[in-house]
């Protein structure tokens, strides 16, 4: 087997790993790379392999940095099966169509400005129609049930506890008379997250491809993050300001709404209006409700009592239409606006930031990891001047960063994940991590494991038998 590391190598985004096994090509993930706009467009448009030669895809979960380039893969010739859990199949279809809409809308907005400057028009990376072409190829699998994506490979998906339907991927491979188990972690969740069960640990694994996003640090206690968010909102409302929260529509938005529900219903915050300005979040919540078997025991208890954390308090409004979204900018009173995208790179969050960033009363609340060169990272770094839709703004709003809401495993959890197969491991490959985070984790793993550990370069190829 040869593993080609085409994405999420020495970075976090753009997950894409091509396996050559038994003269077949199997792709793990097909995510969008996020970063500098000019660089990302070319990088996402051009694959390092021929899509038509890929026989099958396995998708760990529906987040765009893992699934978002599937429309280009299909447009450029892939016509095989895309395997994932049943919930991920529904979420991926929803999120890809939303991504196609955002690609079109953002290009249309930018092209109006380019036209006024006499510059040529740009084309969207892909369209809604391209995204819709992915749905017939998605095939939902149950957790733990075997399937054969390509000859000689038996695959199983196990709950990763990251978002609804997320999975670690176990591949039992028979190749040239040899048998081994390769496990791809996908994105690993944390213990005791709201809504979802804890991650399933890898068993009897020979070769582990593991994420390392937070390999250099522990997470804050979830209760501490709750208190920090409450305190940030209190002082924002005391100033008469708005709290703007860029958040991923699937997972993070539901967790935030649940926390706000507790704060307001418990009298910890005034009953200010809370707006979730994302049609994607509304539709994603409908999908959450269709898969109660994916929830943890606490959430199922909420279901049995007739409530759901994402939908259950007065003052919560889900915004779907553009007209409703625009009206929020005309309301000058304390409120919370949760909007996509989570890294503030596209979508309605850009309009809310443009309209609030220069007002000292307001606060931008960052609740997730931000990729380098994204607007979200520049906000988290508290840069004084920011470009939004090509215009420059002076940041006067407060920026608050809260780390405890992460749905990614921290260093301790990652070490436990690898240790679950310590006796059988013959090699570990670290992906989905920036050099600092992965480097710290690498040193920790070296102290605990005798097997080779690699942190592949972008575009690097690893031949299992020769290198590990």
C-alpha cells in the first residue's frame, strides 16, 4: 500500500489521502483547503491525481474541510461510491449544496466590485448544480458493519464523537499475502461533549493515521468555557452591544444554542434575542432530530421529555431568508447572532462583521480553531485592520476567544487514542495539525511508543512496507 498525503499534511484543512492498494485507488476524504483566497482557489480546483481513476471514497464526516471538494471530484470524472455513515450522507448533501450556493453568491458579490474596477469576472469554484451531482453517489453505512470499498479491503466505521455521524475508519487490508489494519481517525471528539457519545477507541491497529489539531495543549474544562462565554456576553450587553459568533452550522451551533438556553432560562443572562442566521443550521438541526440513535444518553433523555437543546427556548429565532438577515443590521440593541461560516471566510457572517466591527460596544466571540490566513484567524489575532469583501475596516469591537467549546480531542485524548493500540502499532502518521501542535504531540508519542512516527509533508508518499 502507498499512501499519498495530498491534503491536511502539515496543516489542518483540505483533508485528502489517496491509498493505492491491490491496483485500486481509494480516497479518504475530499475536503476544501482554506487559507489565502488566491492560493485556495487554485489548490482546490486542481487535484494532484486523476479523479476518474479513483474507484471509491470514504468520508469520515460532513465538515467542509473533509467533504467540501467532492463536487469538483465528481465534475472532473469520479463516478464511484462515496461511503459514510447515514447521518453524514444527509449532512454532506446539505452542506455541499450550501457550499455551492455560497461559492456562487460570494463570486457574484465580488464580480460586481470587479466590474466597477474594470476587472474580469471570476468563476465560482463550483455551483449548486455541481454539489447536487454528489448526492446519488453517497452511500450510508451503519456503525460497525463491514463493507468492501475496493478489492481486498474490508472497511468499518466507528463513532468518532466529533459531530453527528462522524467516524473513525478501520480498513482491514489483504495485499500480496499480507494482512494488516489501517485506521484513519478522522476528527476525534472529546469526552463528555453535549449531544454525542464519546469516541470509540481504535483496536488492534497496525498503522494509525491520526489527527493532531490540538496536539500541543489540553482543553479547558467545558464548564469553564461556559462561564467565560457567559461573562463575555454579560459585559457586551452592559455596553448595549451585539455579540457576533462565527460558528460551524453543524455541531458547534447546536452546542452554543444549548449553552445559551441554560444561561437565559437559569437567569444567568438577560433574555436578549438570540438569532441563528444560517439556513444550513436550521436544516442541519432537522437532520439531528432524524437520528436520535446517534445521540448520547443525556440528549435522548431530552428527547423523551419532549425537548431538544437546539430548539427549546423563547427568544431563539432561526433566520432563513436574506431579507430577515439584513434586518438584523437595523436593530440596535443587545443580541446574539450566531452565523456561518465558522472561520468567517464566507456566508452571512461577513455581512454581520462588516456592520459591527467598527463599534466598540460589540464583541466578536471566537469559539473554534481558526486556520492560518483566514479572516477568523486575523480576528483571533486581534489585527487592527481587516479586509471584508475587499474593503478595509478598523477593528474597534472587542474580540474574545474561548477554547473550551472545541469538538476536537486535546493532547491528552490524542495520547489515549494512540495508546489504545500500543501493543499492535507498527507506525503512526500525524495529519490535520500545524507544525507546532503536531511537533509537541510527536515528541510525546515518541516517549510512549516504540514504532516509527511520521509527520508527512504535503504531497509526500509513504509506502507502508518500506517506511513504517
